[in-house]
């Protein structure tokens, strides 16, 4: 993509309304724009990151055996009256009346709707277990939308819903999502810690929040440092095997948000040099709530002996849009964002230091074509802005690699390659540069 043909409205100044670094950088890097309180448009650069995060989430859900579908954003109030949550949800729910005076709502979550789909389609225990998920926009009329898309009113969520015939099966479904979450966040370059959590309006008595550590996080967290030790992205998980030992291995180590924190236990269980007291961002939340919705809404299947069984359910959320901000909170410096390669909007930023100079243009065009042919996503800054501005923009938008081509380099047959994360620069011949950038 040539910058001259892209849409990247960067801001040189810090926007006054942004209180945390991810919000500031997302506005400055031209990733989002606020349309109303807590409601954002995703500009092209932001959308690219959102899509990459979505892809990782999808791949890991599929790997763990969940099946994708897509439910609508607008739901009928009647379904929520059946579960009893229509009144309970209060002012957080955006209520809408259609032209026939029917009560509708913009879904804040989908337990009722998926239970309705399930009860109308699945009849036999033979069709279980099943775990269905979608990646869809939600609306919650938060009292205090803030920090940009971190706590928005409209946000993108992955929500999965599992159905099992008994509690042991539901626990297996829960465990599969638990491990899939560790892998999902690790693939994005994040260390997420599962912490026992309250269940709020979703309900149930088994629940874990997945928290990434960041100074600006909304919750205060306490954990054993070893919860951060394992690289789950490198693990080869057999989802058909018993995952309980893996889950137990993680949950045995102390980890709690301030809501559930127990100072005496923390001090007893965690040696002083392993204590980690920090702030965190909730990027995922999983729930096992048994028959809360299936009993209220009559979601039953026939068992092996012909008797009806009320199905056991769980639900599993990931804040897909929140993750964009979460990753920036975890990975930035004074000059801008530092994207982990797995979610970067482009792999490489190619900077032409003298657009209009025949030799430099030719060298850039050649390098651009070769990088694209090797399957790399390249943002080629072919504009005639001055060098300082180009460097600042590239650092701000945080692509993992920069390739800098100027008149001196072209004369000497070299390209300067900069690694955004380490700041390390090296001058390489074109072939060596290509080899480095296309591994
Ligand atoms: N139905 C369940 C699980 S599918 C559910 O709704 N869980 S939740 O309320 O915990 O939301 C799931 C995830 O969505 C949270 O972990 C968080 O990462 C994200 N999320 C929740 N509210 C917001 C918000 N206002 N803005 C951005 N992300 C949010």
C-alpha cells in the first residue's frame, strides 16, 4: 500500500480528551475517531489491527473445537423476558421500539439468543457437546465510557456458548476455552493471567477473568509471578485430552483482582520475591453457569434413556476491540506504538527519503515490489514530506520493521533497516535486506 493512496490522518499533537496512552496513540495514529460518547469509527489502520486480532481469536476458537456462526446485533425483548434479564439489565441496555411498537434491544451479550437457537434446533444428547461462537458488535450503555475503545459503549466481542449434557462435560468445555484463551493472548504477544472472578449479570459460580498487566489497567491485581512464566503460544495442545491438569496448574498459583483478593492467603502462598502487585486490563471472561438460562428457557435434549435433560451451559467472552488498546498499553514507547508482529497493521514501513529523485524512486519501487511478492504487507511512504516527519509517523504507527532508502544509500547500494521494538539499525545490501525482512 502506498501512503499516497492510503487514508492515514495522523495527528502531530496529543488530543486533549485522551487520558491513557492507548487512546492517545490510537487517535494520533489515525486508527479511530469518536463519533459519539463511547462510539468509534475504525479508520483503515485501526481496522487492519482489529481484523488481525479477530483472525487469531477465530483460529484459536476453531482449534479448540468451537464453531462460528453470526447472530444479529438487534434482539427481541421477549427472549430476555423469558430469562428474567430484561428488567435486571437496567440502564446499561439500549432499548429500541420498532415501527410495530415491538420492544427490541441492541444486544449487550447473547446468552438468550443462542439458547433460543439451541432449543429450536437440537433435540438429542447425541448432538452434544457443542460450542457456538460469533464475533459481533455489542452495545452497553456504560455509565462512564472512557479510555477510548477500552471501555466503549459499542465494542466488538467474541462470545462463545457451550452446551453439554452434564456438569462434567461442561467442565471440559470450560477447560478447552480456558486453555484456548491462554494461547490466543500469547499469540498476540500478551501474557494473560486467569483470575477467579465475580460473575455479575451473566451469573453462575465458576468464572475466570483473563487479565493483562498494564499500569493504566482498571483493576488492581495480585498474583504469583510464575503465572506469567509459560509460553502458551509454543504449546501444542491436544484438545481431545483431559485438560484439567493444565488448568489446575494455572489456577493453583495465587492470582486475584482486588474484588477477590485475600491478603493473608497471598502472603502465605506467594514467597516475597514472587509477589506481583500490579494493575491489569480484563481482556477475556469465561463463565460456567449450569442451567441458569436453559432451565428458564426450556433448552432440553433427550438423554440415552429417553428422559429430558436440561443442558449445562457456559459462556466465554473476549474483548476483541479492547485488545487493540490493551496491546498498545502493553507495547509502546515515547515515540509511539510498537506492534507485535502477529497483529501489526503492516509488516514493514518503507520510507523514501527523496520522493521525486529518479534513482531513489526506482530503488523503492523495486524493493516494494519484491517485498510484496514475498507476501509481506508493506506501507510505502512515497509522499514528499520531509524526512523527520516520515520517521515520526513510522515510529508513531509502530510497524515492526522500517526500510529507509535515501540518495546516499542508493549510491552505495544499501538500505537502512530499523527494528521498531529494539531501535536497532543496520545498513544492508538490497539482497541481505530482503532476506532479513522476508524470513
Ligand atoms: N456473555 C459473557 C461472555 S460471552 C460476557 O458478556 N462477558 S463480559 O461481560 O465479561 O464481556 C466479555 C469481554 O468483553 C470482557 O472481558 C471485556 O474484555 C470486553 N468488554 C466488556 N465490556 C466492554 C466495554 N464496555 N468496552 C470494551 N470491551 C468490553
